[in-house]
């Protein structure tokens, strides 16, 4: 498996929609169905990239994994300012911090098992209590074998 690149990102302003969900009651498709038709309403966008962001209540939601535990999931894009946020959308400030960035090609969930069960325990890092996210850029094609995305894991 791959070694990630380590990046320190600066604070980012994000705008979009969020839903409370659990892994047992996953509402990701519903969230993106409500966001995608309206994303063009967001002003001051920095790039066409979209973020799928998870905000967990505990530092490591996979340590004592409970599929019923709730977390916040966001469908957002980066903006230069929080002016004129569309109705029914919200602002989210992603604080600066260090991340391990994994490139994912295809639709495999094995990468998360690798990250949390192999890479992280063998690395010199530990999880930090900040959001986890994926950047869905121009090479992202939902549920396609050639789809590419970046998985950002908060570390310290």
C-alpha cells in the first residue's frame, strides 16, 4: 500500500450542507442529492473541487467502532468569503493543521482499513481531533473504477 504525503493546510472557508448520520444509517447520497443541484448558487468559490467532510465527536471513531454513533457529514466547496451564503446552506471553518493525504483510485473501502489498522499504528503520528475529509476534484467520478480522490486524515 501507499505512503501518504504529509501536508499542513491553512484555514479554509467552506460553504455547503450538512446532515447528522451514522454508518448504520448512512445519508451520504441524500446529502449530495440535496447539495449538487444548488452548488452553483455558492458565490466566491475558490476552485471546482468539492469536499466530503466528516466531523466526528471522538478523536478516533474507529477505535471502539459503533456503527450507530452519530457524526456530522458535510458536502461543501471552498470560498474566499462567507458573504451571500445561499438559503439552507451553512458556513464551516476548517482550521489549519497537519494531514496525511492518501490518493485513492477506484471505489475501495480497503484504504480506510489500511489507514487506521496498518499505516497509522506503524507511523510516528496519531490522530488529531479535527475533521476528516475527501477532496473530490476533476478526476472524481462517483462509483466509477477510474475515479480518483484524495483522503485527508488529521494527524499530529
